């Protein structure tokens, strides 16, 4: 069964993005299937922290608006686009 972990805070600059990236990477290295989602779509800091800023073409808003498929809004652990 899937588990959902949420990292949240009302205050900025407390390390949410860094913690999320580190936790996601650690779980992936342990062989778990992981999806990390940055809901601060205006800044997209998670892309930067994970080194995928040049590879991410579509974001969550594009998927919700129907501009892109879910698979197009995702990148695999190496930053490569998933096949769709």
C-alpha cells in the first residue's frame, strides 16, 4: 500500500524543499518508488535542488489544466523525461 508523507510549514526558509529532496532521494536509493511534488508552483525550487530545472518542461499546473499528461509532468530520478 502506498504511503503519503507531507512536508509543510507556514513559515518560509525552514528547509521544506531541502528536506523533501533529501528524503525522496534516500527513499529512492533504498529501492522505494518515490514521487516528490512541489506545490509551490510559482517558484519550483524543488526542480533546482534536484538538478532538474533544465529538464522539466511541464509542471503541475500544466497537468491540471490539461495542457500536459501526467507522465509529461514527471521526470525520473536521473532527471530524464518518462516515456509516454
